[in-house]
C-alpha cells in the first residue's frame, strides 16, 4: 500500500496538463486523459499514446497484494489451529 500511495502522489499532480508538458515533454489531451486513465490498473495518460505511470507499477501492485493476502491467510490458519 505504501507503493500505491507513492504512485498516487507522484503521478497524480494537481495540474495534469502542466505536469505532462513540463516533466515529460508530452502534449496534454484532456479527452484522452478522461477516457483512458483509471485507478485500477493505475494509468494516467497525457495523450492517447503516452502513459505517465511506468509499466512495472501494476505488476508490482498485484504481486504485493497477493503476498499480503497469502500472508494473512497463513497467519489466520496458524492462529486458529493453535487455539484448538
């Protein structure tokens, strides 16, 4: 979740158009941004061909979430086995 928070803060600036043009040198297309961007999977488009979120972010989020679910499941199984 720390990674998700980092990505949300890093790649979701207050002025998307300015961020696209100054940091990435890409023209901003508001229509493409509204149609293509999403929270899950994390995607922030400047224009139809440029996504500000690096390609490795979504797989890392999926693996991290899977690890948390597996760890929680193992902990719960161990916890309830020890109580009986």
